[in-house]
C-alpha cells in the first residue's frame, strides 16, 4: 500500500481513510456476563436430582451463533458424596458419560464432617438461540444428606457458591 501524506488542516473523510487504511475484523470476545451468587445454605436428602435453589442464571444471547461459557463453583460437604448436574432449560449439559449408573458434572465427598470442599467446572455451550436461556444446577445424594455452603456438623461456617455465564463470540 503506498504511503499517503496529509497536510495540516486537511479534512479526512471515510472514503479517503478506507482507501488508505485496512481494518481487520475483530474475532472472539465477551458480549455480556451474568452471574448469581448463592450465600445461604442448601441441604438435600433426595436420591433424585433436585434444583439447588438460588443457583440459576438467565441470559439472552444477542446472536444464535454465539456460545455461552458457563462457570460453576460450589462449596459443600457430604458424608458419602453429593453429585451435581448443569441444565440449560431442561437439557443436561456437560456431564460425564463414563459412569455405569449416574453421570454428573462433578461430585464431592468430604473426608470428615468439619470439612468444606470447593469444586467447579467450566462448560462451553452452544444454545443456538436468541431467546432467554436459563442455566441451573441440580444436586442429589446416594444416601444421607448433602450440604451446600456449610459444613455437615453445623451451619456456623457460611461460604458461597456461584454460577456465571459469559456470552462469547466465536
């Protein structure tokens, strides 16, 4: 491209700029972020998946070709173990498929009743929509009681869990 000289006081218009400069299209980036922070405790004795109350987030993608990065971080405790799944609407996403009976996004087991563990996962989803989309967490235990945001022994230690979604361009 030849070098163009401009003089002091010369008015530059779009045509002259476009003729003398090339502009690269940007690729990839974060369009919007939505997050929910759960600060209260949750317990379950359910052996079937149930909503982990207060741990869902809704996002309306601006383009059907964009992806959603979902970050989940949960703190909890369970005497045997507690399993978690991630749902987009009613569709389970991100779970493993190698289990022989039940698959999950992740699970945690506490070595003792005074322990709080942190676990999390990142999932890239392609919802292919511009409609409001809700991501939520469900939990279950094989037996006993599972705890989120607290210890098994008492509720005196409070922690928080979160779910954050990022709309990203490809």
